[in-house]
C-alpha cells in the first residue's frame, strides 16, 4: 500500500490555447492548486493535436494524457474540438484494441472561465491514474 | 601501439565483462550492442545499454550474437548525426558495420568522437528469417564450433560466406574469434589504438604479441574468395539478365532503406521527380504498347549502384530484407568490386581517405574521354 | 531498310561554357551535321549526375553524350574532372553488368573554339550509334 | 465520379468454358480492340516467370501473359493506380483489373487525393486470396498449382493469413465486378456504377442475368468468412493485447518500415517516423536509455506501429501487403486489420466501400462519440475536501 502511495504519476495535460489554457489562467488568478506532476502543454487547438502526440508520451514516459479544449460549439476555429473528439476516439480505439489501457487518455472540455473545472480535472485525473498505477510501457526498454 | 591481451575467460564472458566494467566504472555512458527483446527474448535488436546488469550472465545483452537486425553503422549515424555524445559510448559492431560507419563519417553523417569501437573477427551472421521465433538458438552451438575451426557455418548468409573483409579495420579493440580453438576458455583482445588502451586499462590479462592475421584467418580468406567467385559467376548480367533478376522486384525500396550508405533523407526515386504525369505513361504506352506500373525497377537499381557502389561495404542487409528474395547483395558486391578497383578504393579502410567521387587526380582515366 | 530510316536519338549534356558555345558556333557557321543530338544545356559537365544519364537511357535515348571543357579549362576549376570520374564509374557498372549502354555513352572534351571538333564528335558518335542500332531498352516492358 | 447504379440486381453473362481467366482475358482483349477502353492495367507474368507485375498496356498481344487473378500480390494495385493517376486523369480511359482489396485501396487513395479515378474503370473479381509472396517466389510452379487447386475448392488455408480471414472478397465499390464464385461455365459481369454500365453497353452485352444464385453464394461465403474473421481477430487479440504481448509481437521488428512503404494508403512522401522530428541529439537517446536501463535502437518501434495505425487504420483495407513485405514475418497485417476493423467500427466507416463516404477524420458530426468525453463530476473536489 505504501508503495502505491509513493507512485507519483507523470501526466501531460494538453490545453487548447483559447479555452483550456484560459481555464488554467483563471485557476491561477483564483490561486487554485492542482497537482504539480500534471504538466500542462499548450497547443493552438485540440484539433491541431496529432494522434501521434497523444501516443508518444504514453510510450515514452507519461502515465496519462489529458486533453482539454473548448466546449462543443465554442471552438475558436469552428470545428477543431469536433475533429479532436474523433481523433481521441480513434486513439482510444487503437489503445483498447492493443490492450494498452485507453483510460489513460481523457478528453474533457474546459472553458476559459472554468478555473475550478480545470483544477478538478487535473486533480481527478491524477487520482485516477494513481489508482491505475504506473504505465507498464514506460519502463520497457524494447519499445 | 597494437598490443594484445590474453584473458583466461571465454570470449563471450570476456566481452560481457569488459562492457559491464566499462559501464560500471563510468568510462562509458552507454553501450550499443545486440540485446534480446520481448519478455522471453524472442527478438534480437540493437540497444543502447546504460544498466551494467544487462551484461551479467542471463542479462538482456548478447553482444556477439551472430545476427544483424540493422547495420550498426547506420545506427551510430543516427545516434551522432547532430553531434557526438558528450560522454563516451562504446559500440560492439561487426567489421562491415564498422566499414559503413567509416564511410558515413566521410559522408558527414556521423561523428566518431567519444565513440569506442569494439569489433571482432567475423564468421558471418544468419539471415534475418532464421532469427524469427528463436529458431536461431538451436544453431548457435554449430556456429561457434565452426568459428573455432575457422570455418563458416553453412546456414550463414551467402554474403557473409563470401566476405573477405572479416578482420575489422579501425576498431579500437578487436576480439579475436575466428579460428580461436579455445574460444570457450580464453580470449584475446587486440588493442589497436590509444583510445582502446585507455578503456581496457585495469583489465586483468596477460599481454601477448599475437597477430590477428593468424593462419586460420588466411585460410578463411582463401575459402571465402573462392565462394565469392562462385557467387559472382552466378550473377545474371546483360539487360535481359537484369530484367529477369528484377522482374519480381516489388518496388518497396527496402534495400535502400536498410542500406547504411544510402543516407539521403529523401531518395530521388521516392521524390516528386520520380512521380510521373499521365502524359508520361501515355507517351510510353504509345511508344511500346505497354509499361510497368509503378515503373523503374532496373533504373532504380542502376541508379542506386551509381550513387553508392563505391562505398558499398557488402554488409548484405539489402538481400536480407528483400521481400522478393532478390540476391541484391551479390549483384551489388560484384559491381562494387570493379568500381572500387577502378579507383583503388576500399570503403572503410581509412577515415582520412576521400571517397573517390568527391576527389580526383589531374592526370587519370584519360581513356574515359574520347 | 529499317536501318536506313533509323536516326539515332542522342541526348547531349553540353557544358554551358565550352561545348554549348561550340555547338552554337557550329550552327552559326552552318556546319553540316546529323540532327541526332538533343541538347540539354548544363552549367558544367560536373553537374551531370549518373542519374541524368540513366534517365536518358531509360526514357528511350539511343545514346548519351556528355561534353564539356578540356581538363584544366573548367570554368568551375574541377567540374569536368569530377565528370570524368563519374563517367568512369558508370562505364565500370555497365561493363560489369555487361550492359550495352557502355557503348552508347560517350564523354568528350570540346572547347568553345572547337566547333569543327564538335561536329566531328557528333558525326562519329552518330555513326557509332547507327551501327549499334536502336537501343533495345526502348521496347522493354518490364523495366 | 461513379454514380451508383440502381442496386446491383442484374449482370451480364460471359461464357467461360475454357476457364475463368482465359474467358476474362479474351473479353478484355475484345474490349481493347473495340476501344471500349483505351488501356488496361493488369498483372502480367514477368519474364523470369517467378512473379507478376502490373502492366499498363494497349497492345492486345501482351495480354497473352496476363493474369486477372495471379497467385500473388507483389504490388498493391491501389498503389499502382495511384502512381498512374496521381498527377491527374490523363486522356485515356483505363480499365484496371484488380482484387477487391486493391480496388478498396484505390477508392481510399482517391479520397486522399492520391489518385484520380474519373477515367479509371475498376474491375474486380471474386477473390480466393493470394499466396504469401515468399512462398510463391521460392517455387513458382508449385505455387501456381497450389493456388489453382485451393482457389477451385474455395480453400483459403494455403493463402496469406490476412486473406484467410478476408470478408470483403467480392463487390464493394468497384465499377465492374466479375462474379466467379461457383461459376459453372458462365461468369457474371456486374456493373457497380454508370461507368461500368457504359462498358457493358460498349461491348453490346445485355445486363439481364439475374444475380440471385451467385449473390446467395457470395452472401453465404461472406457470412462464413465474417465469422472466421471474428474468430481470428478474437484469437489474435488474445495474443497481442497488453503491453507485454504487444512488445513480444514486435520484439523482432528491425525498424525497416517496409510495412509502411508497401502500404497502399500510407501515401506520405516523407513519413513522420522517418522525418527529422524523431531524429534527435545523442543526449536525448542517452537520457531515455538512462531512464529505462536500455533503449532499443533505432528507438520508437512501438510508436511507429501505433502511430502509423493512428494515421492509416481508418483507411486500412486489410490487404496484407505489409505482412508480405515484412522481412521478420511479424503478423503486422493481421494486427493492423484488427485495429482497423475496430477503429472503423468506432467511427462508423468501412474503408473502400464507396467514393461517397467522407473520410472519418475529415468529417465530423456535432452530436456523436460522447463516450470519449470524460463526464465532469462537479462535486469531485468538494467530496475530496469533505473526505479530508
């Protein structure tokens, strides 16, 4: 048990530059805290995030990847988040087929004003990955 | 400088020990060597090892495994393309891989700084398809038996059985394997450079003046030369011969992809220039009634020869990966032999020697221009 | 009968400074020569990659001529010396593989002032190719 | 563009006493002579007789060595069509005689703007599968005999594993389909588009034969194959699913990327996985090795395979070209067909079914796939606070 508690997941949080990042800024403005091991990474739009960039961290060392963009209908490029949703569905399908734990990828909309929601997502995902345990791929040398 | 060190342990054990101690002492930061992959060691692939325990008995590393999943010269090029590593890295490579590496240095595709090169007298490797599903393990005793006698196992790739450059050049340390009858109990390390000497310092062993060019080595050269002639004689030549040979080519260009010398990021034959407009196809159709689609099988091979044959090291990767089992390596070696003879050039011999096509003599080849 | 109708198609890679000028002055001087050479002007004979030669052959040329400045007169100092090595290499490949292209491929030095020599080279080479007949590659389906 | 003909309810008939291949070649010859189309893209035996290559031809004499259904698939026909038409439609009407998986690839490539099919009439046949390339090349005569026997009996066991579990071996998307399944002296030529109809018209062949018997046979065989595919995929999933299994499957991969090179739908001129994006300074590799104790080199084997799947699985036609070209005999075609089936199912798409279906990653619906959105539990953090 104690070992499990020591496990500190490495998490990448892809944020779209308009809504997701906005959410994190709002959180900062309100001095809301979220786990330090969640590393935010800004992309212009979730629709501009290639599937490979979701997979790559999961093989190279991340225990989980979470993606946040604008709510449906709010995308600053009109339909980027709809495209992202299809792409996430594809990645999850591939991971599921290969038995690589699709639940290590989360996709949740976070609007600019939703600082609390951003923090909640980071915290909840962190807890979720802690429960899942370390990603077995990250320690394998023959990937 | 050249000196040799006789160590009273088997060759495999010595190699492992050496690499382990290099890593443990921090003399090198990593070792590029063959290692087993998969949970049960199903596969063999090159790996960059940083953990010394990999070289312990039963560890993942198997540096002397007679298998070549990729030409390590190309791998070292990938490792050092953007500059040498800041700390030394050791690499255990075969003589042909070493030659490829030297050629790549000349082509500005890699750097030898901070790379410690360990090689061995080579008795060849098995074809790739023999390495599927651990089938190779059964052949190992036979392989090492042949090595001790200075012979080559019959199942080893024809390219290797016809290879006469199996004594590495430019290695910092050479492990004597071929024709060493007491391979299991004793191993001779030939330390060829000062760099090598610095790394083996502290290794326990009796120094000796043994020569690499031993009698079995000489004998092997003769045998292999004969086999090589035999292979060369079997090459189908002439345009009809080439069409017969490459008729079954599927145009995958895998030969080019795995070739260590073919370093271009975008090959002409994969580029836009090689893509044709409908007008081209229609013109050809008009002219001869029919044409192959995609075209360019013989053209591709001749073009590749023109670009890389002077540096071809005869590593045989092209034959190994060919899905249509075309004996590419024999053909390329034959062409390379005469092209290299023309310029009195031997790829991989010396790092300072210019590649023939990048230099010239004022007075030469006068007969070429008429 | 057929042989009489055969006009060789020769692709000539002519260096801009020497041979192209010679060809030009041959034309201006109204020298008679066979209309067999299709000229590709290159800046230097050293610009001619072996692939150019192969491309010409595989596109149906009956002969390929590379012509540039005499050794020592290259406008880029050494381009023609590189061309000579490349030619030697290509000839060696053709010889090893016993390809007939070896006899359909010529490198000649012709300086700008040698219009008559150019005419002579073209005549000779055209005769040679006429003797050899049409390139057999042209009709191969499985190249 | 191929307008859909009103359901494929009837077809033309062709006498085939001398065997299907001979009859079809004869028919194609006639079509060439009648100028129903200007040129033909069809597999022809190579001079050494050990394989087949796609030839574009207009000289009917060359057709003697042609084989509409060769025992191997050395080059994926979709790729051949793409190479031919990638720069535009040209001025000739070309009939391409390909296998159904090759036609599906051509359709995908057309959607990916890598082929122009306006002037191409895709002619497919009921496909019995093909032999593994290396099996055939080793002994062509024996291979041809083995193939002929198996094809006649409808036995797929000597065929490639991907062919053994193929359930799209008939119809789907082509302009003309040649129904040979259970053909007894007569084969059916079924138009699938107005382009196909025009060909039959030009040949003066009435489209009046009922398809019922043949359709029933195809449907029966398709059902059996679908079941077989389901089973094969279920078995395969057992052996590949999970990090450990997956890495075992790819343990012998030599990173030659030949699977990608022969893949008809992997059309990128420069693959991401061979680009500068993954060519990194030595410190990067050494750091990664340091973290794990070792780093397979070249690295990124698994990333390549999963990443490639993320790029092409939705257009994957399960043709098995990748597996044929793998020097290490990795069941890469089977694994990709499994990934492809499930991914295409998730996004409601069948690769190569028709030119009209939009590519799933180009298209989207406003209201779909809500299962991938992680629902927000508003009280999540408040609960945590209370728990604490």
